[in-house]
C-alpha cells in the first residue's frame, strides 16, 4: 500500500544555480504539501552515510563529493501516492531522457548533476526522511 509521504533533496547544482524557488513552485503546483524542509550542507561523512547503499558502486566517491560540495534543501512532501507521483514529477535521472515539463528536464545539467533526489520507494522515503528530520521538525 502506498503511503502519502516522500523525501526529496534539491541538490547542490540546483541550489547554486538559484533554482530552489522554481523547483518548490513545481512541487507545490503538482499538489504536494511540504511537511518539513531545511537548507543544510552535508559533510562528506554524512553524505557517505546517506548514500551507503551505493558504497560498492563505481560512482560512490564522486556522488559523496558532489552531494557535500554545497548546500542542499531537504524536504518531506505529502500527497496521495507521493513516491510514485514525485518520481513522475522529477523525471528520468538522465535529463536528456526526462519528459518535458519535469524538474530534471528543466533544471538538471547531467546524469550526475540532476537537480533533485527523490525517494524510490515508500520504505526508502521513510528511512531518508528520518535521516534528515526528527519528529518535531514535521508539520
């Protein structure tokens, strides 16, 4: 059964490019309610913990370096069918394959600098949201 919450991060490339407001507007326009949000910066150790599932992958070091290279916006979003609907809104990881009108089609630079992270399952949405937020930080 699908839950009604998902987790996202606006990545350092999109923050640096000044796209926080535009991305948040797209999220709001798609019917999501922001229940927790903060601007923060991941240390290499924290980024490594968050992406530990990818530790054995060849891109892990580059991913950790990129995700700790500048500020991010972490957020928990609420909507019916949140995970699937948000994955549709963000588009394919490769921006050249992302559907027109998606966040990545509009704001991603490359597969690596793809503007936003979106949880890929209800279970991961809960884990990732809890990684960044305590219960009192959610509305």
